[in-house]
C-alpha cells in the first residue's frame, strides 16, 4: 500500500512539474504612425492600382494635410496619387495613409474612376520617371532657400509632383505654404536627377 501511494505521489509530482508555467508578458505599447515619403506612397498605391489598369501613367502626386503633428520635411501621413489609363481614357485618384482621420482611410484607398481629359498644363508621365524622393527634393530645395526659411520658420510645407511644359522632365515642386495658391515661395527640383531647377516667388 505504501509503495502504491509513493508511486501515485511521484506521478502527481511529475505531472505538476511538466505543466508549463504561464509567463506574464508585458504588451508593448503600439508605436505611433510614422509619416512616409511621396515615392514610398506612390509605389504602395501603384501595386494596388495595377489591378484597375495595367497601362498606368502618372498624373499627379501631392501630400495631404492630416496627422497628429507636423511631419518631417519631405514626408506626410497621407498622400494623394492620380493615375491615368490611356487605353480606358479614365483617371483614378488614390490615397495612401498611415492613419485614419476624417475622410482619409488608413492604407490604400481608391476613389471611383472618371473620364480623363487633359486640363491645365499637367501631362502624363511614365512610372520610371520618378527616381528622386520627396525628402531628397526638399533637401535640394532647402539649399537654395536658407534665407527664406530663416525668415519664415513656421510656414507649412506642401509637395506637388507633375510634368508640365515648363520643364522637360518630371518635377517636384516644394511649396512653402498650404497650397500653391497660398504660397509666395516654391522651388522646382527635377524628379529624375534631383537637380535644382528654379525658384518661384
């Protein structure tokens, strides 16, 4: 009887020792969203947009003014990218955002497509033309704008990527102001080479 009790006691000890001990793992706090560059957002959207059309050409890229705080120069919490499908004769606006705010949705969001007609000076451009990112365009513009920035340290930054007859290549327009209409100073930077082109006052 004693031997049997001893065997049962030993078995009970082995079972209790073999049970895994639950460790309390502290949950890491969620990292705040990090703003991204225009070229990064463009390529994220391009992957999705190719399901709409395979002959995509770019029309426009611009940053959206959303987010909990001012992003680093050349980055944004959300970007708007417009593609055109020449074969369809249609254009479609997409947004890429790292946050959810108001009507701006986190991730890639495509608006309904609409007919494409050339309006204004903006022309279509090949996807491969975008080689220089928005943060690099800002650095190139800043080298020519030190005095202006010193006198206007609180001016918001806007970015516009377009191809127009004004320059032969695709260009980033780095704008000190909420928009082109509300700005008295902007700089054009070649989006293929990163070379400073001109200053608009």
